C-alpha cells in the first residue's frame, strides 16, 4: 500500500473539507447552554490521536519512536477518560428536574 | 484485519463522534450523545490494536491504564467552578500528544508507511511539521491559559513593545525552519520547530486578559482539533482528519460566538491587551455621584413584593461559589409565587456555557435559564433584576456611549426593569475598566459584600 501518493492526499483533503462542513452545521445546532459540555466532548474526541500513538508503540522492543508513542498514549488516555467523564458529570446535572431535589 | 475492514470501523467511529456532537442540541439527548462518543473511541482504539504491526499489548495497556487513571481521578475530583482551567489543561495534553506522535512518526517512518529514516516523503514532512507546530502552540498556549485561569499567573494582559512584530517574525522563522526541515530532515531542526512553536504559543496568549479567556479557551480547543488534523494527514488516517476537523470547527464557532458576545473581532482578541491600562478619566466624573446602598433585608423586601425576578449571574458568582445559595433564594421566591428566571450573557464566566453548568450543578432547572436573545425583551415587564457578580454585561454605556470601549457589545437590558439589585464586592469597575452608570441610577440598590454571604443573608431574611 503506497500511502501519500497525490491521490491519497486529495482524498484526505476531500474528507477534510466535508468534515469541516458537517462540523459547522452540527456545532451551530448545539444549544448555548451546553457549550461547556461541548468543549468537554471535543476535548475527549480530539484525543483520537491515540490511534497514531498506538501505531508508534506497536513494534516490540524499545526505541525512541516507541517511547514517544507510549508517552502519546498516556497523554491521550488522560484526555479520553478525563474528557468523557467530566462531560458525563456536567450532563448529568442537566437532567430534567420534575421534583425539586433539595440539598446539593 | 483487512484495510477495508479498518476503514469501515474507523468510519463508524467517526459517525459516532458526529452523533456525539449532534446529541448536544438538547439536554435530554446529550447523555446518549456522550455514550456514542465513548463507543466511537472504544471502536477506534480496538481497531488500531488489531493492526498486524501492533504487538506490544502490555506496554500499550499499561500506558492506557496509567493515563486513564490520572484522567478519571482528575475528572471526578474537579470542582465545577474550576472547569475552565481543567479544559485548558486537557487541551495542552492534546497538543503535546500531537507533538509526540509526530516525533514518533519522524523517528520511525516505516511504522507509519511514510518512507524511511532520512528519506521521508516531502508531503508527509510538511504535514508532520504543521501538526507539530500547531500541537506545540496548543500545548504552551493552554499551559499559560491554565495558569491565568487558575490564578497562578496574573490574569492581567501583559503587553510589551513590538509584541506583534516579534510574533510575526517568529512565525516567519517557523516557516523557514519547516522548509529547512523538509529539505534536510534533521532531528535538530525538528526539535527547534517544537521549541520555537512553544515560545510562540506563550507569546500569543500572554497579552490576553482574564475575561477574554472564553475566546482563548475556545481558540485553543480549535487548535487542538487542527493539530489532530495535521497528524491525520501525516498518517493518511481519515478518522483523525474527520475528528480533527469537527473539533477545529467547533472551537472556531465557539470563538466566533464569544467574540461576538463582546462585540470584538477574533483578531482584536488575539492581538490582546484589552482592559490592561484603565482610562482613569472615564471613572473620575462619577466620584461625586450618589450610590444607593442596601443590605440583605432591603433586598429580601424588594424581591418579596415583586411578581417577577430575573437573576443575572456573572463570573463573580463562580468565584464566590454562590450558585447553591442563589438557587435556595430562588426556591423561596418561587414558593411565594414569584416568577424567577435566570439570564445568561454569552460571555459570562470564563468559558462558553460556564454559568449554565454552575446553575445546573446547583439544581436550577434548565428551563428557567435563558440566553440573552430569549429573555432580553422581558426586562421591561420585570420588576426586579438581581445582578450577581456581573458588571460589564449590564452596562448601558454599551448602547449609548460611543466613546466607551465596550460600545456595541450586546448587553442584558437590566436597566429597563423597575428596580435593579447589584451584588458586588466593591465599587470597582468591571474587567473592561469602564464605570457602570447603572450604579448611580435611582432605581438601583447596591448590595456590597461577598455574593455567597449576601445570598445566604437574603435567604435568612426571606424565611424570617
């Protein structure tokens, strides 16, 4: 598989622009009240960069590249777990309150 | 696993991410959305682990466990008032991760199918260095934003001579370094790009003041997306490109909404320095004007006799952690049959949606929390506006005084309600350094003190 022929790049570019347009419309439909959770989710999903880090950590043995990859995996994991959890915490506060819950 | 299978699984994962964002269009669908996001991430990670070249499961598993434990610990422990700095800290990690992935690809191009050491394809080198550049800026910019939000570093904008010229020159230097890097593929130049980009990230955020942080945090959110995109192009990975573009677009739109909320262009915010030097003359002429002061009992009396109250919270409420006491006050008023609603200005707080989360934390039903456009026309029919920890976003000078630095900024028309209660620590000006003429108005009562204490005292007087 020959990555990075010019076709691959053009396909990437196509995907990129279409994704930008989808992002544009989807994000405008987000209600302003949920802009903080939006940041939490985008934070978590941008850590999908972990995919690249896993590939770098893949080979057996230890070399520079693998160490960088593993550091990348750790950093991205902090974000993935942290981002989704903090978003979960925020969103669970936005539950409909049928009865007034007293206390915290 | 065949490469087609991989592509399909990545596609599913990308679609799930889009649904995750789509879910946020309403609080009721948002939780399902978050679960979609989590499933998408699990699919992406496991698909990658199935690659033939990925063999070191123990090391990777350990790395995920370590990172996951740290992330979970922080996310579960963090106070909701500290959300903005948490988000900034997380952004810095995405940036740093991007740098490390790019470095890994540079040192072992074979693993990523982009050539051999010393003869990496030109396109990959360009994409790699752009990813590194954006990642490094995101990293250092976010670290500085974190410091400013946390209070470790002064929130005051730091401005010095030739700031923009220096930034522009550094940017040019980075472009030259990238060209140089593409030509001779030297590791030294790679790390020079990293270091210089880190410096640029600091310099870009340093002139931006505390209350501009909603824009900065959104912008860094956007950058972290573009960094992921850059890496996506390097690895020819559509999932990374799509996700990066979604995040990039999201951050860009939030930045746009925030700067519009301040009637400033993004460029203007980025160049920074706003509100640093206060124009002393602006506040002078008001020194002899009379301010009507009140205490908690007065406030309780005024609100008890009203039919409708609109509460306008600002960053001061977050600082004082007053949201719970405020909600209690609202509950008592509602029990008295008074209509209580909350009005949120787009730039209230230190990150987009900051106030909404704090009110939700205090169990305020989200139906009672309204945005500027939804509630602004209701102020003339409202008896009492209760402004707590906000200032500039209520300043009528934004509509009337063309010379005011905040002229043109959309504001909440609290001055149109019959009476205004202002909870404030002192007469100090808001972030913009502009005096608020509303303080001296006949129908305004100033309630000086800590926001939380004041709410608690009002609650006491109301229940007495």
